[in-house]
C-alpha cells in the first residue's frame, strides 16, 4: 500500500483500517486519474472494504468536525477548540500569536487531537507571507518566475518547506496558480507567476514538488481561476470571464497539475456559463462537479481534497450568507473541507451540519467520502 507522501503526522492513538492511499504524479503534461472513492469500491473476499474500521471510530459530529479548518488566535484558543470539538485542521493567520510555532506550543495542540491535525497557513512569498520573521523572506511568485529557473525555485521552496515543517506546519495553502497580468499590487497581481499558463504550470509544479519533498501538503488556488476576475473577493462579488474563456487560459494549470497530489482551493467566484446567479464557485455544485469529473475542462477526475476559500472574512460570501449557512452550502455542494478564520462559531456550525445530515440534505455517504479524502491527504497510516 502506498500512502500519500505529503504530510508526515503523528501516528494515530488507535489502530485504524483502510485499504488505499492516493497517488501522485509530477508529470505536468498529463494527469493520472486517482483511485475511485473508497466507499464506492466493491467489497470482495479478495479486496475487503477496509475503510469501515477507520470510519467507525468517529461519531457523526466528529466526522463533520474532520471537514473543518478554523483560524485560531493562540495556544489557549487552539488547544481548547481541538480538544472540545476535534476539528480536522487549524489555520494560522497574520493575527495568530507566533509563539504557537516559535515556542513549539503547537505540539500541545496536536496532542489534543485524537486524529492527526492539519496545521495550515498561507505562505506564498512576497506580500502573502506569515512567517517572514521566522524563516526569512521570499520573493513573490511573479518575481521568482522572472528571475530564477523553475528548478532553482524548487530548491528555494524546498528549503522553506523544510523550515515550515520544522515549525510544525503540515499544509501550505499555496501555490497560487491563477494566470494573471494584473498589476503587482492588485488582488492577485504578483501572487501569479505569469500571464502565460505554461509558465504558471511549470513554477506551480516546482512548488508542489518542493512541498511534497519537504513533507507538507500543497493546495492550488483559486479554482477555476481568479486571475482575470472583475474585483477582489475580500470586498465583494467577483465575476470571471465565461467558462469557455477560462478553458483556454485559467484552467490550463489545473488541467496539467490535477494529478500532482496537491489539494485544490475553490474561490468565491461567479463564473458565467458555470455557476448559478448569486452562487459563487465555493458553494456551487456545478463547480465541484467540474473539478471532480474533469471531463468538462479536459482533465482527469480529481479525488483529492477540495478546500473552500475563507468563508467568514470575504464579502463575496459574507454579503450573501452567515457562516453556518456558508459551511453547510459548501459541504453540500461537494467541498471536502470548509475554511474560515474565526473560532467562535465552530459549535454552531457543527450543530447546523448535524441537522443537515439528519434531514438528508448532507448525505452520510458524502460525509464519509470527504473524511476519507482528508485522511488520505494527511497521510494517516491505514492498514487492512
């Protein structure tokens, strides 16, 4: 059995059972279709359904908690949240007390989790960097693509990835594979490697390989493409070019990197020809289906984890609904992991999700599939 070689986490305190791990490929010219969802695999005497034992350790509420990644302020906040609700991940933002990492307090938070915890961060380099005072600065994606080769960028990113792992981080919400010619200081701007999708693909692949080799998970963003959007989703709705135009540019990096082992973050984007009016991509079943099936944009099917962009601090979503409704809508649409930056609402969110399951709007089978995707992505050891 081959486990996903991305995130090395603590061994489970209990013995878990499952059969298969995800596959990775770094071939940027074509994608390899991942294995089918474990819960839909046929059960035979030769190949039993080995996921049942893993799933059996969770209550319904604990399964739902595994699908949440929540921003924390510091040690007390994070440790209490993980111990009380057993959420699947925490997010470290610009507001988070850095002693959580610098003083190894994160080990106490991880120890409070029954299932290995994702410790996530936005560390792109340039103006999106949370760790410059701990691991040093790095150029923006655009500057890197203009000044160093992709292999030199791989080596630089590998060193930063190893430094992040040493601090206790397990997942970096990067690279930004948006294709953009926007000015450097615009919402995407110099966070994009280039306005050439082939350049974006080459450097995005280098970053993903670097994170994998450092022992971290990478997450490509912002599907299906923010690079030519009409505005900033932090401040309001963003409209992209129509889907048929995204096919030629914005979706190219995803098409070529979908088998890389990276997760995918879906943005709060209104996409003509794809999303329903008033329904951003992050809560759109049509967008999740496009990504999962792949056929709608010429890619292999994707069975890795789908993350949402922040659901609580960006007006493109908050102007339309509250956090409980947004998380429910995202998971029901097909996302595997809902991200937001305020820990106050976790109990209310889980109460709402339990209600959605009880009333049939969020099928238990879909929840189980997402729990298993997240477990594979974390690299949780599973054995028949």
